[in-house]
């Protein structure tokens, strides 16, 4: 952002793991930020970063140049934006960054048209640390005007933005996010199962990630999730309950497209077992905790 560019005022609706990190990244770049969360206690710590904590969505968006929604699902996004209606102004740029699926993305686009908002379908890829450090990957589709007006915001929150056209109503960015998330969920589950198998076969479970480190089978994500499993630190970076929601979205939209996803179906069932076992508020690497057949026997 040049010295002569007026920094946009940004409203962030939803201050969970990702929204809070994005808000802090925006503040670090000197942007004025208003935040709102359905549970106020989750937004209040952002005041320490200089963000203004709003009492309701309408207060957060009133006078904002750019509105970011970072909420759990489509219904939550639409509920927040409906509450924000008294503060919305025609022409505001709306970065819809939640993972909502194709059906909800279509409803979001209809809401934007009805309120004359300049929508950017802009789901993000990343976890707590990239959100906090402004290193997210953003998939984006929106008008040239929105792209220009949101430039400073995207520079603050993202290492890279992949632009996928000018029509947010086509949900191209949302569709790509589902594809990428299908790989993310499979990678984490396969990592958890490989560690469990190593343990079950009497090996040092750390031998698996060490052996493939640096080779063609390796990835930074695999190493990070292996480290979490091996240390027993399941502090949420990508929450298990959120990942389970994404698995269901992927399955629903795949079915609508005539695609059968056997692996994702198995992942969704496994994640639900982990949630039922009380691990929903942990990182999705906690899927490892339901990898013992003895646990299934105990449940029955």
C-alpha cells in the first residue's frame, strides 16, 4: 500500500481461530479494524491489538470499506450479514472467506446482489499460524473494482491470492477450496493412520515421519501433524469439528456433481467418531485418538 493510498476500514465478522488471526494481521499493517463475534468474549482480546470490538454486526460494518466474514458455515454467514443489514451500504466490498460449500455460496451471492454489495468469493487456506502471520493462501473471484479496493486487505492477510475470475456467483473459489480441503483431510487422516499402524506393529511411531522426511512422499503438513500426534499436543489449529463440517460439505457437493468419494466418506465417519468421543474441540490431528480397535470394543 503506497503512502498516498487511503487505508480501508475493515469489519471482521467471526473471530475464531482464523478470524482472530486475520484481524491481528490487518492491525499489524495499520488498518482500522472493527470485530464482532457471536460470543463476545472471543472478540474482546482483539482490543489489545487496537481493534474496535462491536456490539453487533451492524455496528461492525457501518462505515467499513471491506467486510470479511469468517464463520463456521453458510447459515452462520447469512445470519450475521442479515443482522448487519442496518449498517450495510451499497458498494461495500464483501470478502466471504468462510468455507460454506456451493449451495450456500449461491445464497451468499444472492444476498450480495440484493444489497448491492461487491462480493468476492474468497475462502482461505491455512491454519492458526498462517492466519496470525498474514501468510494465508486466498482463492478469490470478484470484480476488478473489488480486487482493487481489497488489495490492502489481501496484502495484510495473505502470502498469495489466486484469482479465479470476476464472477463470484460462479463459486469457483469455493469449489477449489473444497477440492483442496479434500486433500488436506485425507493427508491428516492418512498421517494419523500411519502413526497408529507403526505403533501397532511395534515400531517407534516417529520412525515414519523421519524416514520420509525430505523425500518425494514428504510434506510440511504431514510433518506438522505428525509432530502434534507424537507430542500429544492437539491444541486446535484446524479444529476437528470444523474439519468434520468440511467433510460433509465436500461429500454433499461431490454427490450433487455425480462424484463418489469413498475416502472422504470414511474420513467423515472417523471424524464423527472422534467428535462423539469428546475430541471435537481439538485439532483435527486428534482423529489419531480413535485409531485403536479396543476403543471401538469398549464403546459397544
